C-alpha cells in the first residue's frame, strides 16, 4: 500500500517566520503535487514536480522533489496570514499507475499577524 | 473556462433519507474522482471513473453509497439511506489521465445528516 506521510500535522507561527513542510514515502512516484485548501473551498493545485531533485519556486514558496522521487518538501519564506490553510501533498504514477493520486493527511498552517 | 461544478453546496437531511450529490467535470477531462473529507479521516477517495467507467470503488464505505457517470459531463453520488456518520464534505475532482494526474477540485458539498 502506498502511503504519503506529512509532517508536521499542525503548525502555528507568527507572520514573517519561515517554515518547512515534509512529505515522505517509501514508494517512488512519477510526480508529486502540492495543493492548498482554504476553509469552505476545495483543494487548489499549487505545483507539480516530476524530476528527481527538481526545485520549483512560486513567489515565497519553494518546492523540492527528492532525488529518489520518494519525498518532497515545501518551504515558505516570510509567511503571511494569507498563507493560512491546509497543505496537501499528493503522489501520482506510483506502482500500477491507475490515474489516481495518493494524498498525504495534510498540514494545517496558521499564520498569526 | 468553468471549473468543476458541484451541487448542492450545502445539504441538510434527516437520517434515512436519500441524498444525491451532483458533479460536472471540466470539459475535456476524462477522469472523475469522488472524495469525502472529515476532520478525523482527512481526504478519502471513494470512487473514480475513467472515460465514464468506474475503475476503483474500493473506497466506497458500504452498499448505501453508489455512484454513476452516465456521460462525460455529469456524475452523481447517491447515499441511500443516509446516516449521521455520513456527515462530511464531499468533493468531486477531474483530471486528464494522460497528464501527471493533476486534479482540479470542485467547491464541495457540505452534507449534514441529522
């Protein structure tokens, strides 16, 4: 069974601080996606990484795919209250690619002004 | 271009009643997914379709749940009879199966069963 474990599960920080969220698995994925979900809405895709070691930046957010394509991290620099939400990682194209994604359990981030 | 459309956005019903949730995927997408999200269990995949055909329904909790996709632009998730433990937010998502399986989610239906 493929699993993605996210850590930490909850994070409460002050505006301006930096943070890193981790997403780990024992399985290899052909792609790794990060989503952000705000209260009352569905998850929204932030980024997709597909190459081992790949780094992508989205403003203050930096996403990295592990060299072995089993793990990923999301780093936020100078967090702002607008970054508050649930962050989900999801792996695609694992063994027996069936089109579905394996989601982590999520990291709830609260950024206090 | 319109995103994934779900209706209703909120549903309050009494135990034992039938509930039908509806989803219109993004035009051109050929995979459709139904998820349930709760605080305790997070985001759970219930069932997904590829080219209107159910591929994996192993996440459907029990026989009270059923899903159909009669055509490429419409899907339903039905609960009959509903129970209080079915209270959750139900999401529909669609994707292009030929890509990196990037999914686009609807706004969800918040279901409350009294």
